[in-house]
C-alpha cells in the first residue's frame, strides 16, 4: 500500500519542460499519422505521435540520431540540429509496403501487436470468424450454424464464448455480462472485417485499462478512421454462399473524413439441412479535427442475423449409420440476433505531453437461440429443445488523462489515470423448454438483470537507463440486481462487490533490437448475476494471478523472434450454466506454458510466420489423473506464408493445429485434434482484383467443436456420455471480384 501512496505523490507532481524535440508527422496527402514511433537512437528515449500527428521527445540533444517509423510508411532517420530544437521538426512519411523493417523494438511497448498488424496486412482476414485467429495462440470454433458467437481457446482455457478474454471494438465492450447463453458471451459478427485497421491484444491480466474478463488476455479491434479507396466486392462459392460488400468515402479531407460500409452474407453451409443463414451489417464512421488540438470520431452501426442449425451430433449416431457427419438429430435448432451501436471518441491534446481521451457508447442488443444438446434425455416425448433469449440495453463511458512528460526533480516519468462505468439493463433474460421453436413448454429461468460496473485505474512508467518499470492499480465496483419473474411475489435481490487489481511490469531494452520483459498482475472475471444471487454474494469475482517472462528479438532487419514463459492461477469460482439454468462450482486451477513465435520477410513480396503454444493446465484440488480441465488445449500452432505484390499474382497459405485434448476430468473421453490448411490466390490489375479462396485445402475430416455430453437418442433406453461434435467445413471454394475506385 505504501508503494501506491508513493505513486500517488508522484502523479501529483508538477510538470516542467526539459529540452525537447517537438514536431509533426504527416502522410504525403497531408493526413496526420497517429501512433508513429519516434526513437532516439543515441539515448534510447522514445514516444509516439497523437491523433493530430504531433510528438514530443524528451532529452533530445543536437547531433542525436532520431528515427521515425510507422507500419505502411518508409522509415526516416534524422540528425537533430539546433534549428530542429528551436523550431520543431515537421516530416512527411512516404507510403510503402508493410514490412518488418518498420518495427523498432524499443520504441513501443506493444511490439507483438505490431507484429500481428503486419500479419493482418500481409494476409487480410477473409471472414469475421478469422479476426480473433490473428491473435497468436487463439483458436476459435463455430458450432451453431454460423450465427452464434465462436467458442474461444487461449492459454489452456476453453473460454467458451468469452468468459476469460476481454474483447472490445474501439474500446466498446463486446462481452455480455449475465448473458442468456453464458457469461462473457462475445459475438463479433457485427464487425465488417475490411473495416479493421489493427488488432491490439495482450495475454494475461497485466493491463490497467482492462478489467472484467481480462484473465487469459484481451483483444481490442481498432477500426479505420478513413478509407484509402472506395470498393465493391462480390463473393460466391460452394454451399450457396454469397457475400456483397461495399465501402464508400463520403468525405475525404485532411481534417475530416467519413465513410459508409455494408455487407450482406448468405450461405446454407455444408450440412444436409440448409442453414438459411443471412447476415447484414451497416457501418458509418465520421472523423474530424476540432480546431488544432482535438479529434472526434463518431461511429454508428447496425447488425442483424438469422440462421438454422444442425447442432452438435453424437459420435455413436455417425458410427451406427443413423446420420452422416453432416446430418442432424434435431435440425430445428437456430436463432436470431441483432445489435445497434453508437460510439463516440473524443481526444483533447493539452500540450507538453498531456492529453484526454473520452469514449462513450450505447448499444441495443437482442438475442434468441434454440438448442438441443441432450435430445431425449429429459423429455422422451417432446425432446430437450431449449430457448435462450434476452433484450439488452448497454451504455457506458470512460475517460483517461495521460501525461508523458511528468517530472519530479530531475526524474521524468509517464502516467495515465482513468475513470469509467458500464451499465447493462437485461430484460426478460430467459431459459425455456420449447417444441419446434414455436411452443414454450416450461419456463426454467426468467427475470430481469441490472448490472453496473464502475472502475478507476492509475498506471505509471518510470524509465532508468534501459529499464522501464510500470506499476499500476485498478479498482472495480460491481452492483448486481436480479428480479426473478417466476416467483409469485416481487423478488429483487442485489449484491455489491469490489475488486482490487494491482499490476507491475518491467521492460528491459537490452539493445535496439532486443527487448526482455517481466509482467505480473491480478485480474478477474465477474460471475453471472444469477450466480451472485444464488451464492449470496460470495466468491463472485474470482481472481486470476499471472506472471510472464519473455523476450522479443530482431537478429536481422527482416526477422523477429519471440518467446514467453507464463503461469496463471485461478481462484475458486461458481459458474452459471446457461444451458441448464443451474450453478456449478469449479475449484482452483493452475496453468503454465511456453509460447514461441517467428516472423521472416526476406523480400517485400515474401512473408512467413508461425506461432506455437504449449500449456499444462490442471485443477489443483483433484487427485492425479482426475485433475484435467475439460477441453483445455495443451498444444496449438498457427502459421502461414504470403507471396506477391499489390499488382499481378499474389497468394497465401495458412494453417492451424490443435492437439488431442481431454474432454472430461479423467481424460477417459478425448476430443480429437486437427490440422487444417486454407489458401488464397489473387490476380490484381489496376483497379480490379480477382481471387480464389479455399478453406480446408486438403479436405481434412475434422471436428470444429467437441463436447463430452450425456444424451439419449429416441430409440435408446439408457443415456450415453460421449463426444458430441460439430463437423468442420470440408473443402470449400469461393470466388471473389473486387473493384476499387
């Protein structure tokens, strides 16, 4: 506690000016370049440009060598003169192809994020499902007709649909608290993949700005402020798949820009019962500079989707020839969902390294899902179909003050402090037994949830030579209210809880091309409001304790390597099982692992990368042999290569691999692993691009999602527990035509 009091004293210190280099970076078109890296090669000082392209670099002397870099632009190095110190330095960076040479390890704390940005530019995502796959070590799986949020695996977690990964889009939360289907449910299908500018991520609970659900890690998708060009794209292929995309500039000036983007996606999928899947996305985005020291971005979007599904099928039904791998026991599953969003981001720059950033958002969300996991186990006559639904309003805001040039005596440090809140009003959140998606047979759970999360954080960075020390503290306050509508009398139960989450990270910039780091911290995820009420407010914010040791090195300008050893320990928690409407306790768990990555780009037209992850995940309260964590992956690997330039032929290959893993606690039921390869081939000439997309190039037979489930078929006398799976997509060919203007 004394340590954080000392930090508070530092944060209150007055700021004074040291010898500084000030300036701006812009593109050749005069557009400010945000987040460009400024690195003093002489003394190791570094900083970044703000949204107006402005920068300040402390302790800069005459004759210092300073480099300026940003992905997608040719780097520049300048020898500082007296004129630069007195009058400032205003530079123009020329656009160039994305390459590893533009990454300077010591000029950014988020080097791995930059590497993924290179991956994203070299191999753009082909669908919204692929967005999360860009995060090294993150595996996803779909198991409900394409409309349901993906199942997520990261760092030895079966995260389900988002319980232990905090996901945001430009700061707006995607995870839904106290969701009808599961805690932290994160549906990213409202994002048009071509509008994504970058993928910011971090693994482990080490980040002060990240709160609820940040245990295994976080992902924040940054959307483009402006379009480089207008485009229309048409895609068609097997399984009655069609996709139409349009992205159009409305304004395109130096100080303001606006664009519209929309997609329509239709498919019946590879299953025997057509999915009748349809999705529409519409997004509008406006950015402007308010005078000379402020930046405003307004985003409005709407998404809706509807689908049928074949569900998860039991292995025995396939083995007995009752159905094929792409058949169904109950093909009346499916659902519909929609989400409308308004997001506002305002940045105010106060000079001398100080700035405010304020984000606000409002969302309207609807969800209805029909599933049947156990077939005729509970109701031999009507079957076990269930319906989960909710009607949600979500709003929130946050504001962060940042000072990159705070001083105390002769010492300079950085700090940021923020406040925020989130409020979820969830009406008619329900679990019901249904028949043929039409008749409600029984209400199992039905009520209203009101959940509030207020938070505050403070974080600082102290630099001493080649070391950076980053202490931080986050405070979260939760208020849970649940009105049970199944009781005869008014029944409103509420609980309150606080969570303290200290963090401490250390970075050692050994050389310009080698960075070592140690990260420590505590994170948490909240439990469902219905768990909170059922458990009388006990153990409702289970904590996660993490530590990472890692290195990132660049032995050559076109080669980057990274390695991390990590450990994560989770407290006791109580889990609300949305499919059954019950509360299940789960004990303490420990995960340890190693992550390795490599990226190599010998020329501008050839790029190759790979990431491998090994995890040992076990329960700490069970006997040996009975301590497996169901569906926790122990080894995963992803990678790929891309060839070609913007004009002429280009293409790419990428793969993903997940090892066999335990499907239950004693490993008596095993979920089979898989190795799947996808490919793309494009030909670009002037404004036209013609492409082929192949998923599962070698037509591998694989199971995308698997669960150990007890079920009973109509003709069975006794239930059977075994693997139930959703088949992975077979060889899947699509053609694509894009016109840019």
